[in-house]
């Protein structure tokens, strides 16, 4: 823990010590996402906050993964709109539902009030699927998709989607993905395809939504249907990694954190590598945010500042869970050992990540894309 962070918490600790146990407080955290995100707060971040703030207890509730988990948090906050004080202090939610909460006035701006607020400059800290969330959020982490490949089977490593198309045509069955079923890695590849060949990707990301835009995707989906004639379909995120590990496919889209976790656990060939092709592939952050009428907003800001400090991002986000940091990568380099830094950023460099990591599109475009895949590619 840095001296600056320690000093930040000193006034809280002194106040609680001097006023006694009667002043003990609980910080209530609600987190969407998978169980490992709940465990991260319960087992790692919460105890650290409590140690730095004697008298405080962190109470963490998990609401489940995906949109449903974040929707549960939205509904909980919306139900308290008429109250002067709400019973949730910090939330961890996905892009779509965080954007909806900002639009509904359920969150407060806080980023310029914490010391780590200027450590993130990524577009995802300003926009969430077309909604301006600037100031309302700090990314907890960035979960990114990339293409995993077996260098023993791929001699000329592709650098772009065009290269991947050519490679797949020359090596039928060597590229594998799950289409849009049973996992988001295949959905991410489909999104990358439409970004590359379906028109202006930035319009899909920033909006506004134009219903007529999807009419320009016909050729892109026709080409994807032709591409699919040369691929192997996998049963999902884990299935792609399993088939890569067994050598049944040589290349396919994966989640970077899942890829490195499987390698660390010995479940994946250590020689497999990653690439992030031009013009880019999507990923998404989960956000830390503070409800508009949080009972402990000041403590919530201190909690989020701790969570987004370079030391905690390096140790907790990168080393423990193999996620990309929520803050800009250069701020954590000095806090990481060389081996960990090289593991995460040799295949996909910070510059490559900055250039080719994209958010998912606006929700309406996303729905259109999945519908057209079913209509024009699956059928």
C-alpha cells in the first residue's frame, strides 16, 4: 500500500478509534459479475479496506453475472428513489446497466473527487455503449477478447481480420469459434467482423442509433457465412480453449483473463499465444459506481480509490485474476514484477491494446447484429 493511500485512510481510522465501537460502520457493496468478482471483494479488497479503516466492515452481496445481475442492482436502487438515504454504498455493474442507471439519475458523479480519477483515460471510462458516463464510473478491470493461436501450427501469424480470413481459407477447420451461442468470445469475434466490414464502427459504438445502418451489413454477413464454411464450431468459451489445447483447432477467439488463468492452472498448453488483430476486437469493463443517495458516500469514494490504486490494481486485478487493469496500464508497470508484466503484455502490448481494444456497440446495434447473424448466417 502506498504512503499516499495510507495517509488517505488515516483520518477515518483515527476518528473511529477515538469515538469507540459505537461508531462502527458497515460499507455495503453490491457486485454483479461472476463469483470470482464477489470473492475478490469478500476475500481480498474488503479485508484490506477494513485493515486500513478500523471500525469499518465491508458487507458484500453478489447478484449474479451478465445483464441479469446488474439489472438486479438497478432495480434495488430504483426501488429506493423516494428515500433520503439508500442502503447500498458501492456497486459493481456492467456497461449496459451502468449506462441505464446514469440515464435514470441513480448514480452520483465522484471521479474528480478521488486521487486515482486521473489514472484512467480510456474511452470506456467516458462512454458506455453510447451513454456519457464521464465522472460517474471507475473501471474495476477491463475484460478483453483476443485471438489465441498455437505457434506450432500457425507459421504466418495474422495481424488483421483480413489475414485471419485468408489463413482460415488456406487451413480449413483450423480456426474455431462458437458463433453467437454458449459464450461471448464468439459474439466478440462477430462484433469485430461487423466493425471491420459493416461500415463505420465508431458510429456503432458512440451512436446515435440509426435503424437503417443495419441495412449496410448484408455483404459483411454474407462474407461471414462464407468464412464459416472453413471454420470449426466450438461449444463455447471453454470449448474453444479445450480444442486449442488438444490441437483440434489452431486459432480462435478467447477471453484474455480466462486464457491466462487456464495457463496458470496448467489446463492450457503454455506455448499458446495471443494476438489482437487490426482493426480491433471488443471487450468490456465492469465499473465501480456510487448510488446517488449512498449512506456512506465518502467512505465509498475511499473504497474505490483504494480499489483503483496502482498497487491494488497490480496485485489484485492483474496478478490474482489475470484481468487487464481498469486504470491505464502504464500506471501499474512499476508495481509489477517483470515476469507478470511480460506475461500480460508481451503478446498484446499496451500500445496494441490502446489501438485495437474496442467496446461493444450500442445495445440496439448489438441486438440488430445478433438478429442478423441468426437470419443471414445461421440459416
